[in-house]
C-alpha cells in the first residue's frame, strides 16, 4: 500500500459512501505550473481547488492524482488524527477530504513550494474566523498549513513541500499556543534534516529562528516576522546554490527539505501575523 494512503486506509470506515457520479472532480485544467479544478459532492457541497507549483515537470491530470471524499466529522478514527483535542473540529458545512496522491509511476516532479488553495461557498469568512487548512502527510496526524485566508465566502491557502490529504478545520487553539507550536515544528524540521544542509547554511538558519523566537518572547511579533521572512529567503538562496535538497518526485525517494522548511516558515509567519493584529 503506498504510504500516501495509510491515513485513508485508517479512516476508511469514516468515509461517507458516495458514488462516482455523486463525488466528482470536474474541469481539471493544467496551465504551465498550475492545476485547477471544481469539486462537487452531495448536499450542495463544492469548492474550487487551485494547486500552484514554483517549477513542475510532468504535471498532468493523471500524474496529479486529485480526488475528494465526504467524511464523517464525528468518526473516532478521524478525531484521533486531529491535533488539539476538542479545540479542533470538522465544520459540518464542509466535511470534505481532498487528497493529492500522485502515482509513483506518474513522472511528476517539482522543486520548492506548492500552494494549495480552496475556495468554497459552503463556509463564510469573518475577521475572527478560526477556519484553517490542515494536512496529513504519510499517515501522520493533521497539522495546520495555513498561510493566508480571505473572504468571498471562504478562501484558504496553504503551502507544502510534499503531498498530503487536506481538510478545512475549525481551530480554537489560542494564537499564543499556535505560534509556540509552529516555532517548535520549524526547529524540529531543521534538526531532522540538518545532515542534508550545508553546515554554514544550517548555522545561519538556526540563528534566524533563534532570533525570531527571542523577538517573539519579548513581545515583538513584527520583528519576529521579519526574521522568519529572512529565513525563507535564506532557504531559497541555499536551494538555488545546491546547498540543501529542494526536489520532490513521484517515486518518493527524495526529501524536498527546502520546500518543507519554507512551507513551515510561511505557516509560522501567518500565526505571528495573527498575534501582531491581536487575534485571541
């Protein structure tokens, strides 16, 4: 069983049965480094999906592996995969799992970041909305990957350096905790992949994160945001200089370290921005 499907197998009993004619991915189009599609599910549930690569090779409808399913928001197996206990829940108006499972032999590869954007009229944006985009990669628990939200009804964008299952979730976690969790996540990712990063680059990145955290601890989220912006720029420059890996391919034999680091940095910047604007 491909790794990408481990989570789906674990919650197969929580997927609401929907026939192929009821659940559909329509008008999937590829233009350059972007894929877009409309999704339709029973009960008037739908969304527009956009997937944007910085640089992709072999991008096609078949190589992308995009699918959707309705899920049971109260499934014990699903709830066990969500972080934060009772602070995180599936909105009843949009119980939709979006999966991007590129076939191993599909020939898709990309460098750097991928942006995933969902727009749905089933949810509504407000300035105090806690709706966020979460993802689960390789059967791991879901985690917040949001780096932008806006209105129109509800539009959310997340970033990734690898493929995932995606859910829009309602997250009541206090912003202070979100920021702390995101700093921890970025530090853990740096530590886990330190052996694949040029030593001087790894040291620079560690210092930038430490500086950002120090500003956060002293009550200056704006300065922390600037340090994380510099972190993202440093990762991209190092990737361009071949000082850390930045390629993912469908064989799943490479770690897109640069993409993952930049994605986590953007999520951290988003949560710091919430703190800067005084969101509870």
